C-alpha cells in the first residue's frame, strides 16, 4: 500500500523512517550530497539508528552492473562516506537501506 503515492510502500517507508502519508517525506540523498574532496567523491545522507545502509556503484548504467562499495550502520545523524576506491573512475551511486540485523 502507498497512501501518499510517492512510489514507496508503507513497509519501505517504515524501513527508511519516512512518513507514509506525506509524499514530500521520502528516502533520498541529502541535497548537494555528492561532493568532490581532493578528487574523491563524498556522499552524505541523514541516517536512522538500527538501519544498515548499502552504497552501490556502477561505472556504466547501460550495463546496470551494481557493485556494493560499502555497508554503513546508521547512527541517527548525518553520515559522510568518501569513496577512496574510485581511482578517478566515473561512477554513479545508489543508496539502499534495510533493518539492521
């Protein structure tokens, strides 16, 4: 069920800690989340405790081969991740969230 028609089910909104009746409250990167510091991409998002965040990367969206770069436990605050493994390769990132086991 998706009461606010934002494309996320109530279960997905529970996991992402967003409001299931507010279409403006949805899971996403922070505005301006992708920064470059000393040539390395830095990603930033507001986390929730008891959640596990997966950062995946792809170098070619036509092939859609996603590789998990890292998993980060939520803290209830802002998390910033620097991808030191990017080695100047152009990457597209996606962020996933699950309940922490």
